[in-house]
C-alpha cells in the first residue's frame, strides 16, 4: 500500500510543469542576467568604498533628496518628488548629470515653495556687502582709517559730460554734503585719451564738474587731494589689472608711506602664539568708496563673487598689503559701493526708455565676459550663474524685439495694437543710425539689435553643453569663439542702445540743493528709500536726435 502511494506521488509530481519548481531547474540565460542585476543592485547598498561607483553615489544622493523632501512636507505630509526622483525609480538617476538635472529642476521649480538660501540678486549682494562693511569694526571711528573715493568716469559726448556721468559725481557730492564724508583722496579713473576727435578727457571733465558741484553746494574740498588715474582701454572692461594704476598712484605719490608715518595705531605687542614682538609695526586702514552707476558697480561685485581669481578688488587688496610690507607696516584695505541710480530707468521718450532697458540688460553680461575669458585662458571654471544670466538676458531681449516688431506690423495694418509697446517705436529705431564695429560702417538701430541678438544666440549655442552639464564637452576653439561672439554683442549694444547724452548747459547752473523738490523720487518711478542716490537736479533725457 505504501509502495502504491509513493508511485502515485511520483506520477503526480512528474505531471507538473518543471518551471513551477525553480529550485529543481536551471535558470535560463535571460533569467540569470536579471537575477545577477538584482543581486548587484542589492549589494550596492552595502558596498564597500572600493566597490562604490557613480551609480551608488547617485542612489545615496537620491535617497537623501527624498528624505529632505519628506521633511519639508507641510503638516508632516510627504511632498511629491520632482521628475526623476520617484520612489523605486533609481534608473533615471544612474548618472551624476541626470541627478544634477533633477536637483536643478527642484531648485528652479520647487513644489513646496522652498527657495535656496543663497542670494543671487546682484543689487542685494551689493547692499549686503555694504551692510557688512559698515558693521565691521566701526570704520568711521577707526583712528587709523584713511578714506579714498574712487570715481569711475564715463566717456564724454562731444567733449561734454553726460547725464549718467553727472549722476555719479552728484552721488559723491551728496555723500560729502549730507553724511560729512571727507576723503583724503578722490581719484578719477578713466582713459587718458579723449573720445573720438574730442579734446577733453573724461577724467579732466569730471574734476571740473565736481569742483563746480562743491562750489554750488558749499562743500569744502580743503585737505582733500584730487588726482587722475589713467587706465588703458583694455582695463576698462574689468580685468584683473583694472585697478593697478590706482595702487601705483597711491604708492608713487607717497600717500601710503605718509599715512603709515602719521599713524598712531600699532599692531598687538604679542603675535598669534603669545610671544612678544621685537618690533611693533604701524597699522593703517585704507577704506575705498567706489562711486559709479548701480549696474556698473553690480558688475564689479559680481565678478568679485563669481570669478575671484580675476577680481580687480582682490588684486587691489593684495597690492596694497604688499606695498605696506615694503614700508614695514600693515595696511588693511576694505571697500564699499556708492551707487547712483541709472538715470534712464524712466523717460518721457519711448525710444530712450526702450534703449535704456536694452542697454541695462546687455550690461548684465559683463561678468560673463570676464568668466569666458578666464575659461578660454584655462584659468577658471565656467560659472552656472553666468550661464543663467546669459540665457535669461537673451530670452528677455528677444521678447522685447519681437514685441516691437509685432506692434509695428499691427500699426501698419491699421489694427488696434494689443501691446504696450507703441507701434511707431520700430520706425524711430529705423531712423536712428549707429556706427558698427567695422571700419566706417553704419546701420539702423533695429538692424543692429537683430545682428547683436544673432551673435548672442551663437554664444549660447557654443557654451550650452557646459551650462547644462551635458556629456558633450566644449572645445578650446569654441570657448574662444564664444568670447568673440559676446564681445561683438556688447560692442554693438554699447553703440546702438546707450541713450546717454550730454548734460544740457542750462543745467550746470541748477545744481544747488535749493532746486531739488521733495517729490523728485516719484518722477523716476523709484521708491523713496532710494531717493538719496538720485541726482540733485531735474532733467529730461529726450529722444535721440
């Protein structure tokens, strides 16, 4: 009976499919591959440091991102993860590039309202620097502090000082008038050559205008020296050596040596190890107040933040410190920014307002030019903040030009315009003739804008692989070509979009404070908190002739 039951059981087992008992069968080739991958993926979680690869790093970062997203959930409810970070989906994070793309998507478009703590606004970074500098050891109360004002000039127009240049000098005059600022030295930085066929340099005109301002507003220049700092043309575009002539002037004329001799402040009697010094060196504090227009100083500060190796401010600080050691002293150098609001943020002329907006957008790419030159010379890495500024500026400029063209076509077809841009703006741009970078070449402003945008678009295409962390690398020839395309764009925009014009002669006699009305800040459309940076006199930047 037992033998019969055993035989029946064997017959029953033999009738069943073999694949139902994987332990009794050999896995197929495909099944072995899947089993090997599953075991490998599990082993990665507990792999040793020698076994880790890009996949394990991506998995761990993905897990950390998921945990952070859950912690940021409102009322304890986990927030949905961005694309590429869904649960049980690590295949999309198999590379660092894909992981970076997913993180960028979360930072740019957070689903829970989260924003990164790092501030990227140029003007806010500038203001934060000023606040930290003012709070640093009480600069104005420092006994050994020597104040130096540095005014960055702007090229003249027909040997006349321009409205924007005047606003920079008036900003310094307001600082001296209302905040009792008395610098030992005021430096005017600019080119030693006159503009075009002119006879007057920008720095000389700035000295004359500032003296006129101080005389009209009863500002004393006693015990204040004025000097002119000549810069080469290449140094006007914020290179590392842009401020070297300033240090050479301070050292060459003996200002630094005299300040050290007159100082009554010495370093501590003990060194950092607590040992007594054999000889205490004199200590001075050189504080620079950099005076210019807001966008100009923002570019300088952005270069200092994004490209510290090419920062003129870092080079300035190093040279002053080195020069003080030559005289067996110590010089601490700091700086702050005194900006004047760009005068063409508002204008009754639609053309001047439009060109001013385009000009400001183009100037935001100056830090990018410095960064690209450093990359092309193999001196630094490409900064993604600059790439974002490049893409955003091109998109905004293309939108402006398209709006002008669409408004123009609607006006020609006698249709009611649906744009805020006036329909005759393109016609006015066509009448405006500007010089081209080529010899004796001219073109209308609208054609120049389109030519500049084409060059900017080509620059975007060349650097896109580096800006998006693509697997494709950018060759050295492409970096050099990108620099050339961006230089052409900035040159054309400088020629055709800068609405700055000579300050009317009749306004030279209206620079006293009595002529300023309290409602002046509302004229520019700016908040009253910025009224102290707006120029003293009323003006109307009219349409370009």
